[in-house]
């Protein structure tokens, strides 16, 4: 069994900061790219940031300069540091990871999501 578990979501005022964490656990051989996505009410899920196993990062334009994605390859964890949060950042944040497991050479796994609410 392989799972991703997010934590760190909370209610915060505009201009504040949060740090999301996501831990991959179970029968894992390798973790390739990891990422964060978000889904606001009534909207489609969108990419926020990704990071390769080598540390190359990619961000959606709306979070560049405010959010930082990082990972710990030993612990199989990915983080999202979110600064200068705005009400439009309010969403459920999901982490995902492409992994090699006993069940698949390369498959995408998703966490259950963590709620981030930014009040104005």
C-alpha cells in the first residue's frame, strides 16, 4: 500500500504564511517528480508547483515569488512554503508524486488534500 498524506492547511489572514507538508509512505522503490495542485470551489484542479527528483522546480505564474516548493528525498517528503497569501489562494491543496512501486513502474499517486483558507 502506498499513500500520500498532506498536512499544514489552516485558516490564515491575507499576507500571512503557511507551510504545507506531504509525506509518501508504503512500498516505494523510487520517487520521481512531486508536486502541489489546488482546487478552489467551483473551479478545476490546477497545478501550483512541481519539483523533479533533481530539484528542478516549476511554478504557476500566480504564485511565482510567493511560494517555494522543496523536497526531502531521504524522507520522501515534499513541502510548499506559501508567503504573502491572498484570498484567491483559498483552495484544497493536493500533493502528488510519480513513483515506482511493487505494483507499477511509474504511477501517479495523490494525497487526500488539505484545506487552505485565506481571509481578507
